[in-house]
C-alpha cells in the first residue's frame, strides 16, 4: 500500500470514527430514560416549562431531523446555550479549551523531562541499580491515582512548604510566572503516569535497538560505543518514543477532567464534569465532542507522521 | 503462547516481582473478603468526641470528622473495590473473548464491523467513554461499574483478536476444520485454550486499572454516593479537611497505590512466565 493510499484510508477511518462518535454523543440526551426535559427540570416543574425546553432541545422533531439540526449546529458554531446559565456553549468552550490544552501540553513536557533521562539511564546499564530504580519509579507512577497525587502535592508544596499556589488559574498573558507556578502541580500530578509509561517504553526501545545487528556491524567497523549510541540507537529509539508521546497526549486529555477538579482549574474538563453533575446536556455533549475530536486529530497526525518517518510501516 | 500449567505456577512463585505482587494481592484479597467481618464499622454511624484523631495504635489510620475509624472504612472500601474489579473484569473479559474470537475467525465483514466499533470506542481517551455512559445512566456505583465494563471491553477484544489471528492458521485449527467440527467448537475448544495466557495477563491489568478508574469516578462523585464508602469517596471527603486531618485522604490513597502496584507487578510476572514474548500494555488507566 502506497503512502497516499494509506493516508487516505487513515483519514477516512478518522472521519468515520468522528461521525459515529458524534452519533453516540448526540444520543446521550435521547437515551436518558424518560423525558430529558422533565429529567432536567425535575418532577415539580410545570408542563409549560417542560414543553418550552423540549422545543429548545429539538426533542419534538423526528430523531434524524434532530441529529441533522444538531450536527449542522455543531459545524457552524451554533452549539446551543447552557441549561444552567444560558451562556452560549461555544463561548464557554472557547475560553476553557485552550486552558486544558495548555495543561495537557505542560503535563507532557513534565513527562518528557522525567522519562528521557530516566529511560536513558536505565537502558545504558540494564539490570543495574539505577535500572531497577527507574523501573521502580515507573511501576509506582503507573499505580498512583493521579487525583490523590494532586492532593498530596497540594498538601506538601501548597500548604506545608507554601512554595506553590494550591489551586486556581492565571492566564500566561497576564502574568507568565504566576501562570507557570499555578500549572506545575496539576501538570505534575497528570504527567507522572506519562513519565512512568514513557520511561519504561524508552528503556525497552533502546534495549531493543542495542540488540540489533547494525550495532554489531558498526562496532566491527571500529566505531565508538558512544557514537553508535548517539548517532544510531537513540535516533531509532526516539521515533517510536515520539509516537508514544502522541498517544500519551490523548490520555492526558482524558485525565484533565479529574485533575482540573482536584485543583479547581477552570478548564474544559471541569466544565464537562460540572455539566455532568448538573445535567447540563449541551455543555456535556460539546465538551466531550471537542475533547474526542482533539484526540482523534492528534492520533491521525501522529500516525501519518510515523508513516513518513518509518517507511517500512504500512497497514 | 502456552497454556498455564503447574511448572509455570512454580516459576511464578520463584519470580521476585511475582512474589511481591502475590503477597500484596493476597493481603488485599484477605482483607477485602474477611476484613469487614473482623473490623466492623457502621459507615452511617456517628461516634461523637473522637473526631479527627491522628493515627495511633487504636486507630492506625486515624479517625474522620464523624469519629469513624479510617482503617475500618478503608477495609470496607477494599471490599467495594473487589466487587467493582471482579464485575468489570468478568464482563469485559467475557465480551472481549466473544467479540475478539468471532472477529478473528470470521474475518471480512464481521471483522471489519467489530473492529470499527472498537476503533470508535477507543477514540474516547481515558475515562471519557465512562463519562459518556454515566451521562446517560446517571451516577451510581453499579452504573459506574457497567460504564467501566463497557470501556474495557474493546481493549480485551483487540488483544484477543490480535492473538487469535496468529493461531487461526495453526495446524490444529485447520485439522479441526477438516474434521468438520462446528465453528463453536473450534472457537471455544481449540482456539480459546491457547489464548488463556494472554487473557489472564490482560485480566490482571484490567483488574488493577478498573480499581484505579472506579476510585477516580467516585472521587468525582459519579460512582458510589456517601454514605456508601469507597476509596474515592474517602479521599474526596478527606480533601476538604486536608489541613487539619491529612490522614483521612492519605491512607486510602496509599492503599489504592499499593493494591494497584501489587496487581501490576503480578501482571508483569505472569507475562514473564506465561507469555515471555509478549508486552504488557500498561496504558489502560481509564
């Protein structure tokens, strides 16, 4: 399969996945047992209010028309209003989405800062003390609940040591230093699992590359071990590492919901959760759709990049 | 790929990480099953006068704002987590085996349909698929369990399918086909036994991460509701009093961490013993 065929197929799969995901998300309101308008307004609300909300949510139309209206609205930026405070959902998401992306990227940076040296150290001397130390960290990092780690960080660095603000958000436009200091703890709590996964991944990739025949050949040609490591082994190991980083980005997007709650960080994840707790369906739907679309898009870019970097891979 | 046997059990007992994992899992299992019988606590009872006591011999984990023994509550939470994990693993493994085997065996249209469905479900990163399902069903322990079971099914499906594809062309399967054995027999009598190893390893990992995920959901208020006690609920309650009584959050969190650690170590050891060429996929904290 040529690169273009592969790319087109990969793109079509992403479009298909998004299409079905949009039906699933659209169905959230329609699958709720009973009348969603009644569920939202409560059993004591008068019928008139329920009927008004039914019209507002398009519930009086046939189901396919509801979907077509809804998806047309999604594509044109007409995302409806929050049922709680009547603010356009588009505006809410527009403010909060960049904050979540900012947090997600920051978490990944922390994941890289930890995993790159740790994975390298571990792989240079497998089965040594520092290899075990790295694996030990990795295993713990995967086991610790991120929200609990966040609370512990808040307790230690926010309350006991008082070196970092315990919660909240500051825009980097207003005060870059305060913005970063507000993000360190949430990003660390979120990025630990990435660091753990990436450390283990980088270690096994380097070890795999070191066992390949080209390393032996290069040695036979009289190249220094260090040169081989820098020029060939690391280069080859870093490609799959970057790919995995892309996958990790997706997982971080799922994780922001929890971490934003822990740190009262006003991002998209918290918006979705508040929506869930208040049955604010337009907010839940668009919040989830935006997060999922981002994930699908990132995965697409990662896969296409990977297929360019590694021409052997064709699916 | 090999089927489990006694030799492997012995190997597992000799595996260093396996020993640590087994020890932690054994303690967890015993406390979860027998603990609530020995350390009785009524989660809705309010014991006055002993609020926010720090850890002591009498109360190893301290007490909370209602004067309740955190240690006893944590053990109660262990039982809930055991229930969650067993149901999630049970449902997702059963469905994953059925869909995965059918997908690999019948290929073409059926395979395409199942795998595209898996693609769609896996397009929801991390905990988001569970959130979609909870958005429909509403919060609650059993609803969260159902949501997690659905969320873990595509992962098991993909693993079973991948491994089943590899053995589909094996001689014993072809031989069974030429005997005219029924599809059902070939799938579940010939192929499934040879997938036991990968399935067991994946079950262990799902067990661990379903505990972690349920804790996240109940922390967010989307799973069990107070006064029902889960680890996530305890941590959430403790967060509001973290300044005066940090132990309310600290100990249940440590308990989650060690339980998950024990299970993942066991998973790694099982993989080493049962499926030496395989890789444990650890990115399933959903």
